[in-house]
């Protein structure tokens, strides 16, 4: 059974940084794609960044340069380094994992709250 657990959210002042972590378990080998999404109050969930097992990363255009996605060597944990945070970055951040290229199913974590406020 695949499980996805995020951690690292919290309250941060504008201009500050935060690093989120997402650990996936129940996967054989390296996950095909691991991604971060976010959902702000009253808004739709949006893609933040993706990382595949080959090292390719993609970002939402509006977040390039401030957010960085990375994976550990075992490729079952993905991180999101967020810098220069602004109040509009306030959202619940979700991790999404697609374990296998041959299986289109993806798995969501429960989300972690990030609040940017002074």
C-alpha cells in the first residue's frame, strides 16, 4: 500500500524560507514522478513543481527562481525549498506521487499548511 506523508509546513514571515518534505512508502524502487501542488483558500489546486526519476524537473512559471524541488538518492523522498515567501504563497501544500510509469494511478498526501504572514 502506497503512503505519502508531507511535513515541514508552518508559519513564516514574508521574505522567509521554508523546506517541505514528502516521504513515500510502499513503492518498489524509485518513484516515477513526485510532485508538489498547492491549494490556497477559495482557489483550485495548482501544480507547483514536478521531479521524475530521471532527474527532470518542472516548475510553475510564476514560481521559477524561488522554489526548488529535489529528491534524495533513494528517490522516495522529495523536498520543496521555498525562498522569498510572500503572503500569496499561503496554501496547503500537497505531495503527489506516481510510483510506476506503467500505472497511471497517483497518490496524495494529506497536505501541510504553509502560512506566510507578519
